[in-house]
C-alpha cells in the first residue's frame, strides 16, 4: 500500500470551524508525518465499507477518479451505539497531519471511527466501531442518503461503467467524463444543501450527544469515587458475585475480617461458603437461593465464618440481586458486618437469664424448664423415674453476719462445686437464691438412688469450707421427692420437696427426709403455727421457766438457767422443740431471743432486790446463733441491761461450742467485747465435736457446761468418767468453772462429786419451774439434793480420796 505525499484538495473540504470541531485546529505549516497507522484485520466490515466508498465518489473531481494512485480518504464517524446516527462524512485533507495520536483523539470523541480509501481498502477502524451492529450501521447510512435516494441507482450504474472502462483500458471516454461530471455536479449540490442544513443539525446533535456522554461519564466517575471512598471507609466488607462467571469480588475489608490480605483469597464462591461453619452453611445457602430465585426481597443471613487464627467469627451478610428483563438474577452484591461482639453479648445475656451469676449454676427458671421436661417424659412413659432434692444450708446466716457477705458468697461457690461433683452429667443442680439449692436426678433405676445422692451430698459437706483465713463447718437439710403419676406440674413437686426439707430441718441439722402424704397436712399446720408465732410475739405470749443450777457441795441455788416456753392460747404451754424450728425458718428467732433476754434480766433484778441473801445469784440465758451474729449485739445488750437495772456481772450468756467455731476470729472479737462489758460467758454443750480444745485458752469464757451426753450416753462408765474427768481438770487448769448438765440419778451425782465438780444441773435437783415456784425456792433457800444423795455423802469422800491418789 502506497503512502501519499500530496493530497489534492477536493470540493468537500470542510470549513475551518468544522475542521477544528473534528480534528482540532490546523497547523499553519504542514506537520511532519506521524507514526504509520496500523491497518487491523476487519474482514467482516469490508463489504460494507466497499459500498460506502463507492457511493461517495460522486463528490470527487473527475480527474481524481481517473487517478487510482491518488488516494482520497473518507471518515465515517458515529455516535450513540444504540442508534448509530452518522454525523460526519467527508474527505480529509492534509493526511500527513493526521497522526496516530490525532486519530485516537477523534476516536475518543466519536463512538466509532472508520477510514477507507477510494480503492475500497480498510485503512483504520477504531475499537468502538467494531462493536457496532451491521444492521444499525445500515440504518445510519439510510438516514443520510434519504434525500438523494432517486440518484442512487444512476450513480451506482455510472460508477460500474467507469470502473470497467478505467481499469480495463486505462483511458476514459469523453462522454463518460461528461456524464459523470453531471452526476457529480448534482451530487455536489445535494452535498452543499446537506452541509448548509443537515450538517449543522448533525453537528448540533453530535455536540449534544457528546456533552450528554461526558456528563454521564463524569457522573459515573463521581459515583465510582464515592463507592470507592465508602468501601474504604466503611467497617463492613463488600462482595459482588457474578452469577454467570461464578466469580466473587471480595473487598480488602472483607478479606481482612477473616484475617487475609491481598490475593491470598481467590474469587471463587467456595472461598466464602466453605469457610462458613458447617452448622450454618445450609442456612446461608438456602437464604441465597431463595433470594436468587425471587423468593425473598433481599438476602440476609447471620453465620459463623472461620478466621485465619482458627476461631469462628459471627457475621451478618446482606445482599441484593440484579436481574435482567426476564427477572433472572445475573449478579448479587452486598456487605458483610462483623457482629461477633453483639452475638457474644446476646449469648451472655441469654446465659445470665437462666444461670445464677454468683455460682454459675442454672437458676430457678432453667431448673423448672428441665423439671417440666422430665414430667412430660414421665407422662409418656410410666416406667420413667426421676427425683427432686431440695436443699437448704443450716446456719448460713451466721456466716454471712459474722464473716461478711464476701465470705458467704465464697462458701456458696465452694458448695456449688461440691454439689456438681456429687451428681452425674445428666443431672441438674440449681441455685434458687440465698442458701437454697435444688437437684434434679434424671432417669433413676429405683427411688433409693435419690437417697444415695442425698447421703453423698451430706458427706461432702462434712469437709470444712476454707474461707480465706477461716475454716467453716456447715450442714444442710434435704427434702426428697420421687416422681409419681400424681405430679403434673413442677410447682407441685417443688412444694412437696420444700415440705420434706422443712421436716428434715425439724428433725435436726444435717438430715434428709423423703416426702410422704402426711407431711402435706403437717405443712398446713406449720403455716398456721408461723402465723400464731407472729401474734405471740406481738402479744408477749412467750414466758420463761427457770431451772436451778446448784452448788454440788451444799445443794443451794447458785443461779438459774432461763428456758423459754410458749403459752399458746389454744394448745397450752409448748416446749421449745415444738416451735423454735418454725420460728427460725420464719426469721422470728432473733426478736423472740431479745424478748427472752428482757424478761430474764428484769426477773433476776427483781429477785436480787427481794432476796438480798443470794448476793451471787445470776441467770443464764441462751444466745442463739442469729443473735450472736447481729452487728448491734453489744448495743442491744447495753440497752436491755440499762432498762432492767441489772449489773452485767450477773448475766450469764450461754453460747454453744458450734456457734463460736463457725468463725473463730469473729467469735473471739465478739466474746472479747462482751467480756469487757462485765458479762460472764458460758460455753454450752462443750465437747460435742467442734474441735474447740485448740482455741479454748483464747476464749474469754468463765464457765464450761458439759453436754448431757457425758452423763446419759451408753457405754463404759469408766470411759465416760475418764472423759468428764479430763474436761474438769482442763477447766481447772484454765481457771474456769464447770457446770455438769443432765444429772438425773444419785449414781450420776456421786460420779460428778467424785470429780470435784463445783456446779450441777439436772432433774435430780429440779425441773424447770415457773417464776413463782422459782421465787419460792429462793425464799426457802434449802438444800435441793435428794435424801438418797445425802445418805451416801461419806462414800463421796472415799471417791475423792481415791481420785486424788490416782491423780498423784
């Protein structure tokens, strides 16, 4: 293909403004040729371009048409790919100035650009023009040639004759030149008219189209910039799934959410779905398919996805599909949000709603839910057996009040672990609140299995509870209910288990009781008694009876122990064992105790004034564990003593060995405060197994009261005597007195006399009596030892001599 050094100006040379519009301003001097233009292979366009080239030869000069070696160039420009309106068709001049860069500039403005020569050879075809549909191109050509449609056939025929003659002979007849000139002149006029009217409109349309396109492109660039900025600044990860190509774009933030960067994750959908937790994977797939198939307005799913560190993170993914004209989804895009913190918070809230915050055990709500599940299973199978244990700690309030709530909380935590260790994995232990616990034993073989567990729990409680610097002992009362067809609701079983627990508490601390029907009737009686106790406290129906404490050597009264009785308006005089357990459960023991102290101190002060001969007369009053742990114990006693006018030296407070051993340090502090007030302290029930011997020398007590079991228990008399003798000797060495309780026979009296005990108390001398009888005994001031004891007094002297000899 030849290059052209000179291009002949033709009639269709554009005006200067038009040239500037298409190609930019012309250079005043011919510019050096640009780089050679590359001719791409565009075979599919050759037929069309050949036809175009032939049609527009009518505008060329006749001498140009006889010179095949002189090439004229034709530019076909089109805008709007969806309409293909041809807006420019002209000869280009100064081809040397048309560099590759200028062609690319023109191509960028127009939607498609084509250059062909008069030999119908394709010279240049832009990339955009390649995408134009041939049918659309034909429509564009037709719209241009519509004004000259009547000349088209003549032009084509003339052209055909010219081609045959020119290329076959090399010369052209004059008549053919004349005929072709006529048609050329007609074409020129038509072209001029088109330039004056149609081209202006075409240029205006092109300019408008180009402006619109630039505005769209600018809006697109701004939109993409906003999208890129939002994607980078957002905390969410973005994804875009091409459903046709089966590839997914993952934003850097999306990749970072699972610990990856850059190209470490590909674009296949499996990079996402295979990392989803196996449990959540079906949920995610179903949600995607449902939206893609137009079953849901949008895609949304919460799932766990595997992080690079091996842990799972919770994600919330949302997306929306893009659909074609048929409604078929070909793309779906959306975002992914890390909701791990929220899910963990929700899980914690759910856990807290059904678990005790202190011990971590299930709470009442969760326990009842599991209990109801067992009841439903029992209704479906009569052979299914389960049991419910209701547990309440004994003397827990003492620990709370004396050591503080932190120590009490620590005890509950340790207890919770011991309870869990006592049951199987299929069983449930729950904390109901305070010191109340419940145990659900599922799938038992026989009712006796529940008793075995109860005994195992009791054994675990025998181990001391280490509470920082303290060691605390505690027990629990347990009520047991075994499933039966009579139970349909959880509340019924809980009610009966609580009833059985209450019966166990009445039997004594640290015991268990299996529920039976009779207990329900007793429970109604307990509720009535609790109501009566509250009325009794208000009406001051509690009275004191007094049991004398005597000097064993003389039989005279050394003092009294005040023992409470309840003068019930309907049931008469009730002993402490008939109501104190109910009073303790109803939290009435402390106010009853204060009322007892007020009455005892007032009565003693009246006796001391009425019988001045008994100058050392004192009264011993039992102090309950709950009273001992009261923060205002000392202040309360000061007030009672001040109101009664009693000298503190004559008040003897009896405190059991078990109470002081609950917390040694706290007990030492409280006992020291009481002793500073001048109050005498008696350690009651000494020797009952609370290991007080190692601390006894630290306790500021003045008297030991031995438990009645040293006298009344069966076994070798020699062993009993040896133990009691050791206690008496130890008390003497520590400067303490000893009161032997439970002396009921002359033989027992003889034994304690032989041990040189100073004080004794028991039915042998006197039963507890009402205040009037006690006052009469004071007035008589006689020896309360029975005559049978007096007859054998010389024998006691022999016993004393033998004991002294053995001791030496």
